[in-house]
């Protein structure tokens, strides 16, 4: 069995306890306006172009079997409607201006990468985390990897948006020590407007994991204009205060560092005019959330 992986990050310290290896799987059922990994959303390899690296050799034009690449005023332009994302152009791009986001990896290949740093997990109380995208989009592959690493005594964490069939989440939960669960908004209509899906299933799955007694850290991305008003934060606080098995709440400030990624894959970034929250804004949000019953922390 093989899965679509777009990154494996070593020495991660914000994706669960201790020093960790984070495996990023491609595919996500949400389309959040602020997503800083847009290359993770499609469940297939995707071409990314770095114009600042391009040396203008034009070798990519002849390499493309679909004739999707042309030269315009000395610059290469890719017609994404013609591009089949087969990666032929990346093979001749020695300047690395063209890269494929995502590659197929076997279960053994992923486990081998994870095992390279097992000594750090053992010493720090760390382990492996699975993120994305949404790792539950590749649940069969995820389960196989989880089985292997749990047999090796490695702590497992899943970073999830919670939008997945409940039976899939329940099965995965048997092999998961900690869930980092995104909670974005309590209003279903506004949630759907900004992410493309209702939050009904997400809330149901969160309650299911809670009732199962699973360890949970709630992660709230604080997005200006979306969920940063006092009323919206109070709604989130009121809901979280009804949950007893939450370990802590992380407030994650919106940042725009992923904006350039949208340009690389030919997509529009919908939040280019949104300013990042100031330190005092995040402190105010944390103060508003204080009293939800658990520790509230700014950042992961």
C-alpha cells in the first residue's frame, strides 16, 4: 500500500509532546481561505513553480508532452488547464524552479523515516504526528502506518479538522494517543462560507472522541474577520467549557506566510488584504477564552 505524502518534518516541537516527526499527507475535504498549505488540499501530486529560481533555459517546454508550457516575453508560462501534473518538466529543471508537491510512499518507507529519530522520541517523550491536509482522507494508509509504529512503541498524534466519517475516526482512534483537533467556528453557516463545509459533523466527531475519553488538544486558528470577535470567541469558550477531557486549548494566530504558495500552484489567495493579529490581539483573545476550564496557550 502507498500513500500520498507531501512532506516529512523532523524535530517538530509544535505537533504534540516532545520531539516529533510530522508526516504530512495530501488531501483535505476543507478549503479554508487561510490555509497555509494549499498544495496539501488535492489528493494527487501537484506542480509548483518557483519563478525566482527559473534561469530561463526553456528545457521544460520540450519536456512537456501536453504542450502546457510556452515562452512569453522570455518567461515560461504554464497552462494549468492542460497540465497533467506528471512531473516531466521537473526532471529537466536543474534549477529546481519546478517541483512536484506530493509523492507516493509505501508504509515501510514512511516507518523507516520515522524510526530514524526514535532515540529523540524516547528521550523527550515525543513520537510521530500525522498532519496534512487531512490525514483521515487517506485512512487506509494511515491505519497501516499507525499499526506499524504502535507495535514499535511510538507515541502517535493525529492533527485533524474532524471532517471524516465517524466510523473511520473511531477506528483510527484505537491507534492514536493524542488528537490535535481543529475547532474553527460555532456557527455552521459561517464555517461553511470560509471552509466549504458545515461544522455539524466536526462537532459530532469531537463529542464522540470526548465521550470515548481520548486525549484532546483543541486548536483554534484565530482569523481576523472570521472568528476573532468577542462574541465568536465567547461562543467557542462556552462550548469548550462543557468538555471535560480536553488537555488544553491552543490559539493559533493567522499568518500570511503561505500566500506565495498559492502563486506557485496558480491559485488565488482570498485573504491577501487581511492583516495578521498583533501580539496584544492574541493576548486579548486568550484572556477572553480564559475560564473555559483548561489551560489556554497562544501557539501550538
